C-alpha cells in the first residue's frame, strides 16, 4: 500500500512541477529560433540580389537620361534638330519610364511548395 502511495505522490509531484511541459516548450522555442535564423539567412541573398539589380537598373536609366540630356543641349545650342530626333527622344523616354516602373525580370517563386523550408512540429497520433 505504501508503494502505491509513493508512486501517486511521485506522479503528483511531476505533474505539479510541469517539467515535461517545460521541456517541450523549451524544444519548441529552440525550433522557433532556429527556423527564424534559417529564414533570415536564406532571405539575405535574394535581398542582396534585388538591391544589386535595382542599383544597376537605376544606373542604366540615369546614364540614358544623361545621354538624352546631352543630345538635347547640343541640339538646342546648335538650334538643329528634326522631328525624327524628337520622336526618338520621346520613345527613349517612354522606354526608360517603363523600365523604371516595371520590373518584368523579377518574379518571386517558391522552390518546391511540397517541401516546406520550415519543418512543422506536430503531435504524434496515437
């Protein structure tokens, strides 16, 4: 009879201390931190690539705008330009505007949606 009482007391103590629950919560917190760190590491390259692409695009647009500006200044100075040149400048400006407004070469895709990057913790079915 004493043995049963001791076992009951031991189990009651463990339930009260919640050590099992704490252990699982600790594991979940570790998993959460690890997952967040992995996401941040993986996100760093696309962020860097995007910044590089945007800087290159801006640089190209600025260079083209400077070229058009120089051509306009020269034509004004010489007071010599044709309707064809005017049309070409307007077309170039429209192309540059579209290039600036649309990032058609950028697309966000998932590598493999059936294989999530973050592993999910689930309760075992009994």
